[in-house]
C-alpha cells in the first residue's frame, strides 16, 4: 500500500484514511468508508471494507462491499441473497483474502455476523467529508469577448 493508504484498483479507488467507523469482530476488521468507481464517474460512495484483523505485516487485499450490494448480506427474513454470500465468502477464504476455510460453516457465520453488525451503520453513513485539497494545475480560459478567466485546478487528497 502507498504511504497515504489510497488503494487504486482497475476500476475502484479506496481511501482508508477517511473512516466513518471501524470495528473488529470475529477475526475481521470491518471499516465503514467511501470508495470511488469508474462506473459512477469517480463519485465517492459508502461501502464496507473487510480485512483480516490480524495482519502481522503481510500484504492485505481489502474486500469492498458497496452500499448498493449490502442488502445481499442481510441474514434475516426475506432479505438477502444467501447463495451470493456463500459463493463470495468461499472465494475470499479460498484465495486467502480473508481468514477462514471455504467449507467451514462456522467461518462463514463469523463473517456474516461481522458484516450484519455493521449494516445499520453503513446505511446511516453521511457523505464523505472533504479532505485537504492541493493545486494540481491552472486553467486560463480566453473568452470570445476578450475576457480572461483564471482558475486553479484542485484535487481532493
């Protein structure tokens, strides 16, 4: 991970320096934060991030559960998609992304419990707070009437 803890995937950006909540449950660190993706023109959106609670200096691949997908993880009543959750969790365990065994029902329940405890907080998350900004350039617009507009191009860092 880079020094500023901003992780860029092919289509996602995740900034773990801005967190709404963090909790450790059942061997998982669950973070309520915001991510960007190319499909939404890089707007910041709420998500849960899952990581092993015990990292021990190893490289970690965070799992992102966007707010729009969170309903699938609700394990009560007619809400949720247990088949989707089973396949996703088994893949994360099998690839070593999260601690657990793909065929161990207790490991699956530990994960579902950790996620479900955070769903209410995820739903209640506010918009991402503004961060520090840095000037990354300047634009000069020459208007047809001879006027000039000068502006800094700033980026949230």
